[in-house]
């Protein structure tokens, strides 16, 4: 279980740009990301296996295209209960706050990708302990 992609965007409803590393602030989220702030969806997580499956079904998508902040390998996020705590790297601690989301209208992500899997497979969390993360960092479910 590890981080395979980290991505940020300045604007909500748009694909995110992959970066090699990021800093997560306590009760805020990823530095420079439009979704960061004092609410329950500070960080979004998605399994890279879900992105692979979307491509296998004919989409042409990559990391950040579903506006996920962190893509991982080896975790089926949608099966974890709300309240689960997850360690990213050595310092960051997240708490799962929401599984899936309701999209009221189709955003740029839907039109670019042809579908959006975040409402079905994305997970959202808040930052309990802050710190830096890098692609390749291990993930531990507590």
C-alpha cells in the first residue's frame, strides 16, 4: 500500500495536476489545492486500480483526471468505514469522513473523461496530523 500520485488544482471541478510531493496542513488539506479548507472533504483519495479499470473500459484518463488528490495502490478505499484513520508516510494522519459524493451537475472532469468515478469510488478525509508526503510513501490503515 503506497501513494502513486499526488495532484492539486487551483480551481474546483477541474482535473488536477500531478506533483511529486506536497504538504498537508492540519484541518486544512493540501497546500495550494482548491478543495483545502475547514470542512470534511479536505483531501480526496482514489485507488489507482479504479483509474486502471476506467481505462480498461475505454476511457483515456490518468492521475489527477478525476480530481483526486492522492491515488494509491493496494487499497480499496470504498470498503473502509467512515472514521478509519490512515497514516501517509511517516507524519500525516487522515481520518475518512465521506465515501463517494453526489454530483449535482456534470463538471469539466466528466466531459474530459467521459465519466467520473469519484462519486462511486472516491473517498474524502480530513487532516488530523500534518506533514509532507511524496509519491512512493507507504500507507498504513490504523
